[in-house]
């Protein structure tokens, strides 16, 4: 990790992060299910961890793609969030976050949600910083790398469309 060129490409594995949260009553709605906003907060934190590890700088959240909540998560459940950088552009990077709920009593794990977030690397004053390229290893990482490029084009097209509609 002690390198002279801060823009030396880094493998995806160096950004991989995992966090775990226990769902407490303060995290839940009156029905005892995890609040969607709390889960989105945890997703943002997990994504930022991977982005920080890769960029080795401050990062800010630029966007979050679509999130579907697939199964309810109840008070007392253990939530596992795994994240890694999918692709780097110049100052931005897409991070994928996958969320599971683990019932440690029954030894079961269910997929709760997945999200793709875009983070921008910044210096201490908020100026953009270049991010080192990411090196995907293995078929799954290469697929995520390619998919991230397609999602970026969709985001750019949507931004253009919105800007045209403003005029």
C-alpha cells in the first residue's frame, strides 16, 4: 500500500468492505420492520467505505441508483452490507452495495437489497481529485465493470434529458 504514484491502478479486492448492523427498535417502524431510510443510510456508509479505500481520499455521494426492498428486516436481525468499487471514471467511481439479513438463530441469510452509488473523490476543500483506475479480476468483477459503464451512459442520458426539459 506504500506506493509513489497515487494513480496506480488498484484491484477491486482492495476496496471490498463489509459492515454489520443489528436492527434495534430505534431503527424500526411501528410494525417492527427496519425503516427504509435507515437502510439507505447504511448503504451510503458501506458504499463510502469502499470508495474511501479505493480513492484513498475524501469522497462525497453524487448519486444513488434504484433500490428495491426485497424482504422485510425485523428488530433483532443482523444486517450485512458488502461493497466494492465496480468502475472508476475520472474523479468519480461507481460502488456496488449488496445487503443481506442474517437470522443467526436459524442460520439463514436472505438478500434484502442492492444498490449502485456514484461517489466523487474530493480534497479537503471540496475540489475534485483524480481516482486511480480499478482492475476487475474474475468474471463477476468484469461483468460488474462492464455493467457500470452501461449504467453511466443511462445516467448521462437522463441528465441530458432533464437539462433539455428545464429550458
